[in-house]
C-alpha cells in the first residue's frame, strides 16, 4: 500500500510541473506524458483507498477519525490557495509568475476553497467518499455486487462530467461519489491483490500500463474525432483510469520493497498537501531565478529537467514532512 501511494505521489509531483491552468509552459514537450499521467494518477489513490478501507470502531469513531485525518488537513493546507489572491492583491506582478489566467478575486477564491472544496480537492472529496463508503458497505456486501455498483457510480459521474460539465455541487460531492465507486472496486479485489505473486503482478502491470500509452496516443492523434463522440470518449477515460490504477498497484507489488518509497507512502498526506506549493517554488527557482529555458529543446532534455525538478521537489517535501511531523502533527490528524 505504501509503495502504491508513493508511486501516486511521484506522478502527482511530475504532473504539477504544469502551471495552474493546465498548460505546459516551461516543458511543452512533456504535455502528452503529463496528459497520460492525468488519466489515472488520482484513480490510483482512489483504488488504494478501497484496499485500506475500514469501518472499525463504529460510525462515531469513524467520523472523528476522518474529520481529523482528511477534513482538518484540507482546510489547514488549503490556506495556501487563499494566500495567492492576497499576494497578487499586494504584488500584482506575481500573476505573471503563476503563469495562469485563473480568477484570483478574493471573494471568488474564498468561496471556491471553503465551500466548493477546490483547494486540495482530493482531501475534501475523499472525506465525502469515505462517508458514502461507510453507508454502501453496510448495504452492499458481496464482492461482485460491489464491483458492479462501483462501475455504475463511476460511469454515472463520468457521464455527468462529459454531458453536463457545468454540473457542480459543493464540498466535492460529485467527485466523492466517483471516488466511492473506485473504492468499492478496490475493496472487492483487496484479498486477491494482497495474495498476488510477483510474477502474476508483472503480467498484469505491463498490459494495463501499455493501455494507458495506447489511449493517450489515440487522444493525441485522433482527439477531435474521439471527443466529438461523447460516449466513446467517456469509456476511454474510464478504461484508462481503471487500467492505470490497477497497473500501478500491480507495479508496487513488483517493486516489493524500497525504504524511501515506503517512507513517502507512509507520509503521503503531507507529500500531497504540500505538493503544489513545493512544485511552484521549484519552478520559480529553475525557470525564473536560474533562468533555465528548454522550451525548444528535444523531448529527452525536457524529460531530464522534469525528472530533476520532481526529485528536487521530493527532497524538499521530505524536509517539510519532517517539520510537520515534528512540530505540527495535529495538522495531519496525529496526536
């Protein structure tokens, strides 16, 4: 589980090499690679959430535990997103550093973060998903029924996303329903995955990861044709999400042991919560202060710069994690 979370954190960090509005300003050649990562890197966390889901202690203890480990960290670490509009208000030139057209109006940003849950959205949505899962697991008990129910939730939320993109609900409720779908599937296949052999995991990981590459290439070369057919587009997104989540879960079984990756996985809450701000600092250091400009360079050069930036961010996050665990344990739900 820790290795799977660590792989997810690395993918999140690499994906954050983009700027706020989803454009690869500094490393444009990596756009397709990051697109492929975004097809599945969060569903990987969703599936792992199902593998570790537990209702121990009854609902009251469960609710307190989730408030402490998800909801409180959401509001504490999302303060970063509220700091941006104030920074731009006092230093207007900072908007150019963020390289984004995002609306940083103070009122809009407060509503967006505090009510809509668009700060560290994953923590808010996961909190909602955990509550949904608590109810669903009491009603739906057999593995096959849970898998089918999970697929229905995933298809339903993807359908809304494709056909009604303006449909939004506060506190990331729709995303929470989608996460619950992946968690139901993860919970249903938990026993099989926990006992899977390394060779079998390899045979499962390779075709699932290859499927991600195939689908991203389809999007790259036939994007307009695929997007025009909403049903095909939706099912390709779902297949990519499921294949990527399962493929990288199996990859963690193949790796079996790596102390540093396990450390990242065990502290994935901090690594995720501080990821955006840390990557922004790294990008400012590399592309503004040091003035690195490889926008016209070959893919391999930009890839190496991207890997270097990701490793630097992970090193900084490790230091930040030490201080959080040493002095601010309450912020991540620890006593």
